[in-house]
């Protein structure tokens, strides 16, 4: 295996410090903007359903990347902290948002101060392919959540072989086992698909990728009728710490 996370993400974000760097590198900015717009809408709905208004809340954004969720939480009045493995991410976001705190660290190794009302872990943990590091990262994130707070994690939540070298999806049962061992009690309150046609391989229909606005409209409708629950699609797990 040649995947070295710190080097991989530093190179990727150094070359593409926009939504492509943390999204679909082979697609244009418009396509990635549509993907992230849908993620935002899914998170809006999840936070509303959980009764969690970010305003005035302490938020830890794990894998802050190019700053999409930084802008999201800052715009909602949160007390925000970002952490990323790539120095480029931390340096450039600190320059863009000098009033905020950004930490450069590997979340599977670094101690995380807390507690936080929201620990936001979008599209991060499935890029940790080493099982011991995955377990350590998830435990550290879980322990940083305040009682009553939310852990927000995306994955396919199915054991999915044959993905890219830097991707390893894990089952919901695997997440449950690690969280149960973390020392806190978590209630899984929601599992929401984040995309249906966007952000997946469309095969013979891949020509539709040239119309991201159309895919965004279709995905909004498909999500509204409950599509996207199969193993091909990423989902947002909302886990509330009850003790």
C-alpha cells in the first residue's frame, strides 16, 4: 500500500484548494458545488430534526479541508474550531479566518480538547484505511462530544470492498461497536442519504454529470421520497451522546 494520508492530502489540497480538492477531483467546480449544496441541505434538515441550532454552540470540524463547513458553521454563529491533517488546509484557512482556531493534526493520534456540542466529521473516516487508526479516530471524536451533543459522521455504513486505495467503508455495526467502547452512550437518531445521483459512478448515464444543476434537482426529489438508502450511497449518521 502506498497511501500515506498526510502526504496524500497535502498534495491534493496544495494543487486544488477548492471544492474539487475535498470532492470529486476529476469533475468541475460546478459539479462539486452541487454536491456540497446537497450536503448542506441534508445537514440543515438533520440539525433541525435533532433540535440543534449551531448558534453559540461549540463545533469541532474534523477534516476542515478547504473550508466549506467552516463557512457553514461560521454563518450560523457557531463557536468553531477546525482540524486537518494537511498543513495547507490549516495555513490557508487560518489566513482566511484569522478570528477562528485551526489545528494541524492527525485525529487518530492527537488529543482533542472538548467538550463540543457538535463534532462534524464529513467525508473523513472512510479515508482512514488502517483499522486501528480508524478506531482511534472515531473514539477521539466520540469522547469530544458533550452530553446531549451530536456526532455527525458520513460513510456508506456497509463493508464495501474494491474501493480506491484511500477509501474503506465500514458497516453501521462497526461504528456502533467502537462508539459503545468509547466510554459514552450514543443514540443513533438518524441515517440520511447525502446523495443519490450526484457523487456516484453513473456508468452509462455519466453524461448527466455535465448537467449538475439537473442532478441536484433530481437528487432533491429522490431524497424526498427516501431514495439513497442502499450500499452505494453515502449517508449521514446523527448520533446523540446521552451520557
